[in-house]
């Protein structure tokens, strides 16, 4: 066990049981999510490769345009306000 993990475990072990369980649930959930993403990424390599080849073919054929934020993402609510 690393020193940092040991410190975290010691800190969490001083918490009440309900808070320990909450922290444990968060950690386990994050680990499971990471494993799912890893599996999905590994299983999608063929599709990603095909998409990359198609994108390169479109680029080489002159069928693409440079990214323009205002044109391509007009009033994008996901972009932080006040930034361009």
C-alpha cells in the first residue's frame, strides 16, 4: 500500500461507520466506472480505427473545414460563459 493510500485509509477509518461506508461506496463506484470505460474502449478499437481512416480520407479529399467555435458551437451551453 502506498503512503498516500495508507494516509487516506487511516483518515477514513477515524470517521463514523456511515461516513466510512459512504467513502467506500464512492471509491468502489469510481473503480467500477473506470473498469467499464476501459472495457468499452478496448472493445471499440475497430470502430475507432475505421472512424479515424474515414476522417483522414475526408481530410485528404478536401471535404473538411477548420474548426470555428462560433460556427460549429453556436451558443453552446456547455462552454463556460465569458470564454471564447
